[in-house]
């Protein structure tokens, strides 16, 4: 449940969900580790850690941001839209058993609608 926990969502992701009537927009979103996983995986084998230190390192580096595929694919060459923080304890976008994450219009869709309603007209127009 806590693997790849979502700690934020980009404004572009919010808008893409809104454009799809708050239903999950297939093949549009991705959870992005803002710290490269390969760096995390390499670091945990560089030396022997005490368990608590090892787990804290893994925990800190397992955070993800929900963004559009376009943002993810071009994040090294463009600026990602601003990130709206999310509290992972609210359990939005939690892991499925094998891959991906859960999304329902009634739960995640409602939360995203609340986020969209808080965006200014300028923010909406800038990222449409």
C-alpha cells in the first residue's frame, strides 16, 4: 500500500483528469520518482546499513509525483507544471496488487475535482 506513494500531483495531471470528466484518462498519467530509482538501488548496495537507516533511505526515496506521460517523458528538457502536494496518508492512488494504482471517479476523481476548483483561471489557461 505504501510503495510508490503519491506525495503530489502536477497541475497538468489535474487538468487532464478534469478534461476526461474526472474519470481515469487511460495512458495519460504516470507516477514519477523524482529521485531516480537506479540511484536509490545503487546506493543501498554501496555499504552496509543498519536496518533503520536503510529503511529511512528507502522510504524517503520511494516518493512519487503523479504527472502526465508528456511531462514524464520530457522532464529533463522542459519544466514540469507546478506540483500540488498530497498527503500519502490519505491513500489516494494506492498500488494495485501487481502494477499500476487504484483510481475511482468517486474517490480520486472527487479529490482532483476539488483541486481543479481551487486553481485560478490563469493556472487553468496556462496548462490547458
